[in-house]
C-alpha cells in the first residue's frame, strides 16, 4: 500500500490551528499555513526605538528599547497590525476579505478615496491618504504558494464505515471532493490492515479513484431538511469484507523522516507498493 499526503481539509481540521505558533487560515478554496509568516512579522518592527535609560549615552547596559506605539496607548506595535488581524482570525475562513485576489475595497468617508477594508483599521504601512506605501514592496502572503498546504472543501459530508469482521462502525466527516482512496487514509488510524478488505456499498464494489458521489453514494441531507428531518436520520454506510489473504500492511514505525508535511510522519518515498 502507498500512503499519500492529505490534499483536502475540512473547516474543523483548519479550526484547530488557531494559535500564534500554529496558525492556519482558508482563503478562496486554499488552506494556508501562516505560522512562519506570523513569526517573521512579529520579529519585524520598523519603528524608531527609544532607550529606557535615564541618562542617554552611546553605550547602555541592561536597558530596554521601547516602541513608541506602546507609549501612545496601543496594545501592540502598529507595524504588526496585519499580523494581529490574521492571528485574531486564525483557524477561520477569510474569503470574505478578498475579491478577485485583492482586499475588498470601500470609499473612505473622510478622504473619499477607494481604500482596502481592514477590519481592525489601517496601519502605517497602508495609510488611507494617497501614498506610495499603499501596497507594500514585499509580495503579499496570499499570493505566495509556499504557504499553501492544501485545499479547503466546499462541503463536508458524513460517511459510516463498518467492518463486517469485527462489527465495529466508524463515522467520519470527509470532504465531498475526496476519492475513496483519500477516505481510506482518514480511516487508516482505525484499521491499519485496511488493504486486506474489500470495500462495498449496497453489495457492489466501488472504485477507489472516484468520489462518493461518483460511486453512487448519495448525500441526502438536503432532502431530509426539506421534509423537516434531522440530517443524521440516515448516513450511508460502506461495508468492509475481510479477504483473508494472509498479508500485512508495512509497519508505520520504521520511518525516521523529519519532514513536517509528511502524513503520519511518513512521506511517499518511505513506502513500497504491495
């Protein structure tokens, strides 16, 4: 069996990455890992510092450099306003901030010009008055592909997977765009020997390279809602039948890869195809 990296993410999987040391956001169908970008932004401060020493001299010992933004009453440096805005919405979808790949704009009520709409206000890098600093010289984070870790699903759906050998049933929330093979990767922690099972729905085989909808496994939640029934009234079930082929999947404890993007800490090159 050959394991693959996760390509699609649900909103719940993005929502757990909601801190300064682990910050993910979704934007226009893509999932961004902005952890390194945030760390870079927090370390950067272009404000002119002032020394805390009572007597100013060319050399100070054990002094503290203060940012003037804090003296003016700000809780954080004004140069880090965009980073603080992203951190406040970590783990959420930011598509409503953008239109055609750029910030949503509005007519400023004071200066009367079209300016980007920043929820937490404009920073010194992008003032509302006409300036050469309207767009920073560096490339914006939303146009840098190295921060993209996957795709955000348009809709999730539940699916039940029942092991007929053990009688155990697992309900998973999967992406509607995922193929059966990608769903198998989600089910892998519940059954590491899953390749020795035949996957069937309503007594017929299913294609591993097609999605649930393409395999004729419908999502009937909208029909249930139309007749005032709960969405979980019926969840389609895929049945697993053991083949008894006397084979074993390769152990997952022999990989020593340090790649942080590796699924289950095992990149594709660490596997052999049975």
